[in-house]
């Protein structure tokens, strides 16, 4: 197991490095003038020069990416909007000239918000989806099965942002959406995110219902399930102890990828409910052409994606003994 994890980590690091180089080339080496865009219409040559020095745009491309990677590993110095040279400890992801803050600090402030939204929503849609899909598979062909499948298709046919807007505007049953740090006030943290959790969770639960139902139908038709039933084991134990454990394996794959994707793509949820997470930070950086912030979110997203793939592969071995690490 340890050898497998180390080998996968080495592979993950190479993927992150390739992603870093590709995104750097896309953002910083594109045929545009980032300093001019940031500076705006009323701009002096001195201010453009200051911006270029702050973003290292006055250096060759190879030197730029070398300094960026050095900052991630060993830290670096950057020049603020006021011309002050400041130390940026590792991992340093650059400096936002438009907002006047280190990118690492901005990501560190936004990440707990997005983590709270995504993980809370994942608990809702995974729990509801697996439970509904298992019940539908257990009574395949019944009225409950048809109603469950029909409801999930109906929910999936409505765009997510429409549902989120309706909840934000008219669902007064939920407390006002806001973010409070978990360890500052756990009750305020949970109540302020409840609307986002339920919206994200129940809309995605429709897909997980169908995934779980299809996986459970296939699992309940396996030979070892029929053998367990022939031994006189209760149907409840056959379904929920033997069937669900094996049937969850493909669903966990989708869950891991969904969580990784939503961590850097929670734009609709955060924008509609006014929660200052990574998605809202990314969209603001895009409109302000804040390249260091965009680079930071891309790098963070790639790290999350490769780590979630590793976690999913490891969880496989505990859910299904037939799976072996290769």
C-alpha cells in the first residue's frame, strides 16, 4: 500500500507540473498585454512598469516560470502596489496587484468556504441518492421504483442555477445564507450554509439515485448474492451488508470526481448565495484579469483532482475486497 501511494504521488506531482506549465503558457504568454489590462484606460508608463515588475512580466518566459515554481517550493519576494518589497513564504503563489494581497492568503481565506459548501452538499446528495437508489433497486419495477426514477429525471431536467435562484429568493424557511468560520460559531456556520447544502445536495441526489439504482441492480444479480440468499441469510442483510458495499464502488468513483470538480467550480452556488469561496474569487479574478489569482485556482484545482483520484482508489480496497491495487 505504501509503495502504491508513493508511486501515485510521484505521478500526481508530474501531472501538477504539466498543468502548471500549460496554464502558465496560456495566461502569461498569450498575445495580450496583462499590465495594460490591469492598469486600465488612465494609465501612465510608470504604473505599467510597476505592474510588470510586480508580476515579473519584464523577465523572459523561462525566468518567469522558474521564479513562480521557486516561490511554491522555497518562497520569494514580490513588490506591492506601493512599491514595498515583501517576503512571500512558501508556498507562494504570487501577488494580486489588483487587490493588493498575496494569492496564497486569498486562496486560504476562500478555500474553507468552498470546502464547507461542497462537503456538506456531498453528504446530502450521497446519502439521499444511495438510499433512494437502493430502495428503488430492491423493489425494481414497482410503483415506488417508477416514481423514484421519474422524480430524479424531472429534477435533472431543471437547470441548477434556476433551482438555486428560486431557493435564494423564495425559500424563506432557510436562514439567510452567510459564512461564519466553523470554530468561531458552529451553529451559525451550519445555519448559514443550510440553504446551499440542501440546494446542491437535493439537485445532485437525483443523479446519484440513478447511479446507485443501476449499480445495485447489477450487484443484486451476482452469483454471490444468490448464494447468500440460498443460505437463508435475511434479505435485509443481503441487500444492505453485501449488496450495498459492492454496489457503492462505481458510485464512489463519481463522488470523488464530483467533489474535486465542485471545489473549483462552485461558481453558481457561491454567486447566488453570496458566499465568498473559490468560485466567486475565480470569476472576479477573470473579469479583473488577475492572472496570479487565476493561476492559483488552476493549480489548486489540479492538486485537488489528483489527490481525490488517489483517495478514491484507496477507498476501493475497503469497499470491495475483489479490487486490488495495481
